[in-house]
C-alpha cells in the first residue's frame, strides 16, 4: 500500500514520499525542484510500472498471439483508455505520440496539407510555444496559407477584441495554447473554441501546460484537436497524446507509413487500419505508454482539482512575496485564479541565467531563458526570464526558501546590479 492510499485528504508530505528524487541533495542542500513546466518528476508508482513492464511483460503489441504479446497489448491499450478518460475522450480518439510537439505536427501535416490552400488564414496567438508556431509556418510555406497572430494585453491575457477581429478573416484553423508556459495565463478555451467554430474554423488546443494541472474535458471544451505531453504530468519522456474528433481522424491521411498502421498492402496501394492505429506506424513507445497510464492513475488518486487548488496557493504565496520587491518585474496575470502554477520574473539588472546559476548553488532548480517563446520575449522587451513552476509535491516552505534565496542574488550583484 502506498502512502497515498492511506490518505483521505491532500497531504503534500505523503505525496513527496512517493518521489525518490526529492530526497536528493544538490550542492549540500535539499533539492527544491521548481522547473515543473519543463518536466515533472516521477513517483515510485510510475517508475515501478515502467520497470515491471520490462521485467515481466516486454513484447511487441498488436502482432503476436503468445502470452507476453497479449499482455503487452492489454497493458498498452489500457493505458490509452486511462489517458482518454482523463480528458473526457473515447480511446479510439486518442493517438499516442512522442509529445505535444509531435501531436501538433501530426495535425499540421495530416490535416493541414489536405485542407489548407493559398490565402487561407491560420490564427495563432503571440503567447504560443514554438511547438504551436513552427509547424504552422512550415505548413504555410507548403500550402500558401497565411498566419495571423493575436496579441496579448499588458496584463498577460489574450486580447479578446483582437481575437474577435481575427475571426472576421474567416480562418480555417485557430491554434491556441490552453495555458501559457511563460505568463501562466489560463485562456478561456471553451469560449474561444465556440467563437472560432462559429466562424467556420477548426480549433487545436495546446494543452501541454494545462492537462497536468487542471481538469480538462475535451467534450466540454468542444475543440477539434487537443495535444499534451506525458512527461509534464509524471509520466516518462517520449510519450504524449493527441485527441481529435473521430470524424476528423477517419478523414485524415496517415502522418507516417509503415508497419501496424495498414489493413492491406499491394504492389500499387495500401489501405489503412482503423483509428487510432493508422496514425501509429511502427513499434510504439509501449513501456512509456504503460507508465503514462500509471501516471494518470496517480493524478486521479490525488485529485486533479486538489492539485490545482494546491498550486494556486503556492502561486498566490510567491506573488505576494515578490510584489513588494522593487527590483523584480513579474509577468502575467496577478490573480492566481487566472493562471496556473508558474511565475516568470526578472531582476531589473541581473540576467536570468545568473539568477538560475546562483539559486542552483542552494539546491533550487528553476528555468531561465526564452522558454521556446521568443514572440513573448519580444512583446515583453526582454531576451529571457527566470521562471519558477510548481507541481503537486511542492510546498509553501519551498516557496519561501526560494524567495529568501533571492537575497543571495542581491549579495552577488547588488540590489540594482552593481558589484
């Protein structure tokens, strides 16, 4: 029985006990891991599921009649069903991918190439991760479609008037992030989806920063595509998922060709397997897929709403601690209920890379850079930001320790950057 199984309420210490890496010491200090927007740590239950697969069930799926092959197939498809239920979808409408990036590229090439033509509009926002920009730039080159970007306000929220203006262009596609990985902003995707579809557009949601942290129901959102990654939600790297409407998956041509995704192959042509198999050519990432299912089990056991509330408390505490620091600039909405659990900031006269390196000396891991969001950086008129991002195992004490460690930055560089 795990520590979580004996808890009836949210207990962060019980959760932390399930994460072996949190026992590490870095440079003589207890690890404080605040880089969860980049990737999350893994609980023992997920690690055990991965090891168990390789030790007891390792075989290829969908192909063999022997016991191991059948067990592997059952475990892999059970994981797909868990991931599908987690976002309110049917298993047949969930395609396993390597990550959010591959999921978006799948839509770009399997849907975009067939449906976009010269002059068609693709609407994006300026708060998108490069994974939801670069694929559409490539598709625009190939099809002649045009990209239109919706800006965000000085408060870090989507400019809704500009969005409505963009819809008057009658776009074929709106591709937008659910949660910004820099600003923390939670976009009102249900409303945006409804308005975009009323304008005749298909809607793709980048859910990489949303699915790990808040309840997601693709049926309620109403989107056509929803992409997310396992590694940001306790699963291993190299596994992610794409949800798409059944009718779209059935209409779309495969993204890749090869083994497993076919029904019949002749000298002249091939026909495709049923969805979602026709989009999963070759041997899939079986072990990490199984572990993805274990990660979903863990998140559901803790409770995704409880996780969201816990992160809001951590975010509120950090915003409160930083708001009176005259030499720090905070980016994104100030209301913790309008953002997920991350805070991007800058010292006015210290580069964020220097901030991250000094904090690392005290065992505190944050992210510094442009976060694959150079459009946001240009709007903010900075080259990079420092970012602290939370997850279910972080504590108020860690937030306060992080804030206190910022004093060490001032000791090195002075309050206003002078030596």
